C-alpha cells in the first residue's frame, strides 16, 4: 500500500518519478492550477502551444502523459483535467482518481492538484487512493503491483495540523470504501452469510486490536438465536439456503457521545429471487446485494477509527435467497420481529423482510436517528440511473442525508412516500401488511412505505442504492470497474454532522 505525505516542495523541482498536474478548462483555454504554478513558470510561453499540441483541454476525466526534458526534474508529467472549477472537492477527488490509473510503474508520485484547504487535501488523498483500487484476489497469475510506494501531495499548507488531520481522515475513509469494495467483489460462494460474518469479525479484530484501537462491541447472532428473537423476516429469506442466516451487530459507544445513530444495511449475499426466480441475466451481479450490510459495517468501523463522539449501533442482517424445498412461498404469512404479520407476494422482494426485522431491532436501542441503506429496488435504478442514490424518509433526515452526500462527494436525490402507499401496503386480506402488490408503478416508493412501518416513528432515512453498488462499465473518476463502495462516505458524513450538531444557518 502506498504511503501518503504532505510537502510544500515545488512540482517543478521535486525528484519524484512522476508529477501529476491539474489542468483547468478555462474560458480562454486550458491552464494549470495554482498548485502547479512552478510548472507553468518552467515552461513559460511554450506551455500553451505545448498543451495544444498534446491535446490537453482540462475537461474532467482527461489524462495525458508526456515525458519531460529539462523543464522539470521529474521524468514524467501527467496532466489531468479538473473541469471548470478547480476549487470543487468533487472535481479534485475525481481528477486524483483518474491520475492514479494513468501512472505506470512509478515508485514515487507527486500530486500538484488543488490543495489550498484541508478539504481539498482530503479530496486529493481519498481520490488517489480509491482511483488506484484493484481487486486481484482471484487472479491466477498475479503481476507485480504498479502502485507507487510513496505519494506526496504538494501543498502550501503541508505543515498545518488541520491539513495533516485531513490526510489521516481521508485514509480512514478510503480504507472503509476499499473494504466494502473487497466484500462486494467477493464471489457469493465465498461470501455466504456465515462467511461474511467471519469477514466482519476479522475486520473488527484488525481495527480494534492493540491499546490504541477503538472499543467497538461485536455480536454475531446465528440461526437459532434469530429464531429465539422472533426475526421471522430474516429467516423467511435465509431458510431457503443451505447457508444459514446471520445478524451482525456493532456498537461504538464513546464517552461523551452527543447523539445516537442507528445504521441498518441489507445483507443478501446472493439473490436468486427465490421461488419468484429472477431471469438468469439478472442474477449476474447479485453478489452485490449485500452492499448495504458491507457499507454499514465499514462505516461504523471508520467512525470509530475517527473517534467521532456519536454512539453508533449498526445492524447487518445476512441471508442468502435461494430456491429449495424450504423456500418461502408466495402466499405465506410471516411474523416479523415487531409482531406485525406480512403476506408474501413476491419472494424476489426479500430485502424489505430483512430490513424490517433489523429496523425493529434498531428502534429498540432508542436512537436519535435511524438510517438504512440497501440495494432494494430496480425501480430506483430505473428512475435515477447507476450513479445517483434515492433518499426517502422523514423530511428533516432526508435533508441531512442529502447534505452529507454533497459533503462526501456522492449524489443522492429525494423521493416521496405518497399517502396512497399506506393503503397499498395494508391491502392484504389476511395479514397486517402486504409485502408486494405487483402494481407496476411506484415500487420503490411502496418499499420505503413498507420499511416505515418498522421505524417506530423515529427520525429515519432510507437510502436505496440499487445499481450503484457495482459499476458494470469502465472506470471513471475515483470509481473503478466492479464494486464501488457507494454510500460509505455518506454514512460517515452523517455521523460527523451529528457530532457537530445543527448548523446556525
């Protein structure tokens, strides 16, 4: 893993193997960002025609490599586009990610990207770490890593304590996102509920080890315990599989906590659809249906590592939705943890059953705020695409999540829970709730209305990240192909906002 540091050295004089230079797409043509001013001076009047010759425009996503002569000390320059606003942390984060994938075999790299504030320093580090992420655990022939040993962020505030703290926070966040990506990328055969619980246990041990490790309590509940607890929703899904269900609970309870946040994440380790079986093509990426559970675990461990003064109780229900003689049938009635009865209509709408039980357990902890995250409905993917998450819930908490997403560099969009959804979810003739009604319209809104029944009237937000958990296309910004880790930084930012309290605005 690369070692990151801050220095105030000149990008033109540094002896790194490669220097990354940010390019702004200005109204009068491309120009280098302020952090690369010494490179501009070194090229002088030759810079503009040189950029033109190399086809450098400064547009976001652009990366152009060029060897140097005597203009700068480093043998390789990498120009990366920042777009029109070099002060935007999202643009900087993405540009740093692009840079990480466009530096071949350099032992040392210097990043001359906008870094005039601690926020921008964090964006550079986080973006570069995550843009260079790879998952090679299942490659039969592992080539030597091209990851640099040393990465230096060139910044005028290198000696400031808040800049150093920003770098350290960024590394914690990048670790959490990378951990989530690793778990989501893992094939479902190797990530059944018991095996995922073991992965969580190992990660917890690593984070909490030693005197300096944060004290995070870990509890793992097995099939028998879930039955004793009355978690019929989780078991209605998991009893279809030879791999028994699990529920992981993490508790971070620092002294002087100023708020209590409950996190709930869907952990369906593979979703065949059950007896309402999916088309085969729809199963290809269903190993990612546990991304919500992975996100809340990784976010909770990151919150603890950061020492945020917020109590966090996280629940990660885990089940595998398979086809077997013990699978739940359409028409069955299930009793949930909170005592509600649910008529099953569609066994491929299984995530809400796990979340219902876990939300009920979370409510018992008496938190100030409950946030759940899940790859829940294809409706929200159809509505918002593969890069924007949907947020529903109580009005105040929806706004908190949207603000947290903006600060974390993730896109979310508010969606309603119309009043008529109450009629739809209570339309069963034989049970309290109807799990699914096969009405073609508003399925994502129906699912959130169903979840609301288990939130006890508390402040609550539901994040539907379906389609965001796995990038099925090419890499972009700081997001690689494969698992993305979407949602983790938003969850951590929600905790940070609770720690700081409401703004005076």
